[in-house]
């Protein structure tokens, strides 16, 4: 790890760039006078002494006064970092107690956009951990694997967990239903999808590239109105999938065909929304475009 990276990490402890550079130098060469430090770093002496004063206050540097000269020595890194870690933990605990009483009491039903994969997964994990009654999940395999242990843990504490899965997935304390046409769905979309609804009160929708490096689209909301509608839709899809499987196993494929023909308007393969999602993706060797809607006959 180079000096630039070390300095960047030291800044994470609350030091600024110059203070971090001074501390790093003193970790390698101690004791040094302020004048010598300024020479090493090519900084003005006034700036160096200001940085040293802060480092002494922060407990990162010790100072030795001799007649006419002050020498500075770095506090051992293990000691300095241990104290920083202790202070950070104590500060977080105090803030948890003090800020809890400042939380808004009114319901916030807005829809928020999530920008990073860490934000998506942290929000999904927080929702699952705090679920009280019900969790409904529809997740592509890679993303399901990441939250599977938490879902099983939720099931262990009595939460009803139902998963619409895309393969032979087994999860303790969870009901896993094989998604209808799972292979087809996986090939329809070039990204990984994750949908989580908790207690029909909060929901998360995320689309992440298959490499797991970029969020294509992700939103979260604790709107009970939107969450209830989404939970109902996911539940209906899962129930339909299970009913279709049972009918097929009992040789009633013809009945399924009749039903799908009757409800063909609900089963349009590539509606405008789907076209917009994958419209920029080349298909069959050609550039895909969103087809123009046909005009109704007068």
C-alpha cells in the first residue's frame, strides 16, 4: 500500500491530509523537529506546527521540550488506532441513544433511490432483520444467495418467509417456490433482479449488473400503500405458479392453456415497460428499439 493510500486511510480517523502525512512521517522517523518535518514534506513551517498542535491534542504525537528545541515523536500506531476505535464505538453508542429521540414521528412514505450495491444490500438486510410478520422475496440466484442466511434466521424467529426462486433452492424455515418459466426469465433480462417486501409495509426493488459492480436501478420505500400492492402482486404470482405446477402434475395442462388464453391480456410477453428496460440491448444481432405503438383504427 502506497503513501497516498495510507494517508487517505488515516484521514478516515479524523485527521486532515497534512496531519496524516506528518503522522506517517513520524511513524517512520522519530523524533523530528518541526523544521525537519517541514523540509521532508515541502510544506511551510507554520502549517506544519499547526498540524503538530492538532496531532498532540488528538493523542497521535508526543512532544519533548529541550532547551531551544522541540522534538516530536509518533505515538505507536497500535496505541493510537486502539484509542480511535474505542472513541468511535463510544461515540456511536452515545449518538444512538441521543438521536433515537430525534427521529421523525410522522410517516415518511416517499420513494428513495439507492445508488450503490452496498446501499441496496444494507437496506435489504435491515428490512429482513426487522421484519415482524411476513417477508416476500423474488430474487435472481446470485442476490438470493447473499440474503439467504438472513431469511432463514427470520424464519427461525417466526416470520413467514416466502421466496419466488429460480432454481432448486433449499432454505431452512422458508417456503421456496420454483418460479414459472424461471430459465426464460433469467435469459430475458441481462441483469440480476431483487424484490423484497416486508410486512406489506416496506419494499425494495433493485436491478444490478451481472458482474455485481453497478446498480442499474434501485428504489426503497416504506409506503404501506405501495408495499401492500406490490406484496399482493407477488403473492398472486407465486400462488398462480404453484397452481399451474399442480395442474400440470395432474395432467391438466389443457386447463392451464384455457386460463392463459382467457387472461392473455395479463400475459403480454413484451409490454412497453419491458421494451424500455431492455430497449438498448441488441437482440438477434440487431440494435433493439422500442416499437412505435400502432394507431387505433378510426
